[in-house]
C-alpha cells in the first residue's frame, strides 16, 4: 500500500472528471444529451482497452459471468449519466456538483432496503444531516421564476441522476463477487454507447469542429480518469480516499468561475459544507464497522 500515491491518483481523477463535466456542459448548447452520452462512452473504450493491453490483461479482463447483470448496470448507469448531463445545461457547475453529493447518502438508504444492511442511529443521523445540506442547496431553486427558466427541472434531473448512481453502486456491490473490475468498467461504456445510439433518430446534430473536439476530449479524459480512479484503490483504502471526492466542489467552483462565469451562491457553499460533513461521518463510521467499499467505488463514475 502507498497511501500518498493513492491520494494523488484520486485527486487527479477527480480533477479530470471535473474537466470532463465542464466539456460536456460547454457542449450542451450544441448537441442533445443522448449524443453527449454517446461521445463520453464511446471514446472512453479505446482508453480502457489500451490500459488492459498494457497490463497484459486483454485476454482475461473482458470475460464476464453474467451478461444480464452488465446490461442492468448499463441501463441504470446511462440513465444516471443522461440526467446528469442534461442538468449541466440547466444549472451552474458548482450546484450540479453539490447536489450530486446526494448519491452516497442515497446509497446508504438503498443498501438498507435492497441489501439488508443494518442502518444504525449514527448513520441514520449522518444521512439526515446530509439531506439537510442538500435541501439548503436546492431551496433557492423552489421558486416560480426558477420553474419558468428550467432550473427546477435541472434540480430534478441531478437528483434523479444521484438516485440512479446510488442504484448503480448497489448493482456493482452485487457484481464484484463474480466480475472483474475491467469488465464492469468496459461493458458499462459499451452498453452506454449502445443505448445512447438509440437516441440518434430524435435529433442528433453536427456540433462543429470545436464541439466535436470537446466531445471527443470528454470521452478520452473520462476514460483516463476512470483508470486513475480504479488504480487509486490499489494503493489506499476506500475509507481513506472517499473524503477526497469532495475536492470536486473546489475544482467545480474554479472551473465555474473561470469558464462559465458561475460563482457559487452562499447557499451552495453552506449546503455543500453540510453534505461534506455528513459524507465524511458516514465514511468514518463505515471504517469503524469494517465495511470496505473500495472495489465498488473504483467502478463508479460521475453521473453513473
């Protein structure tokens, strides 16, 4: 184990995922959501295949035991990704990032409902605190003006994305016992690509050369970020790395200000802080209980 290397890889992956989200956000005015999902998924696959080839795992890394489990994972994940990408076109980047922190909270609740995990008072209290933080972030959006300009729809989309990301986490927990990490990552990109293609008849457009470059870059960067994220868990435990997920809000604030003129509101900052505290408390408690989620976390991506 090399914790510092694991932390460095995790931070780089979070930074790259924020770049990816920024590129997708910049392209939302150019192409429909399904087309953005296609580029994000399709151009991640060559990166993943090259990674497997470099490791010498190409012959074994893509074998699967339960194809339908991968299809289910793909349906859940592409729904999360599509909702998340659509939300990026309606809300500021820092706000989307902050509301996305609802996903780990929902995972705790779904694990109790679907996996039978015990939900004790400490974690229940932490989840409740996190939901208070999410409410603080979204509260200013629950107005008539925001209903008119689509911001409330953006909130609904990112919360739906968070719910499906949580469902994907549950699905992955079931799959890791029989499936390889590389297979879960690759076949998610493959199924997401196929499902995204189904949206082509509904109005795909030519994004122009600049837009095309942004979309292809989003896919390639997303693939590299996923590999770095997966690799991070080889050098440090899940409980140690999980709090560094919250570095994404700092990167999102910087990118939002620099490229989209989107400064975070005080409510976003306060609510994000509350959700961060809740998330760290949950991670700490899971570490105390010996519940390691590293293998599952290493297969998750933003938006699915």
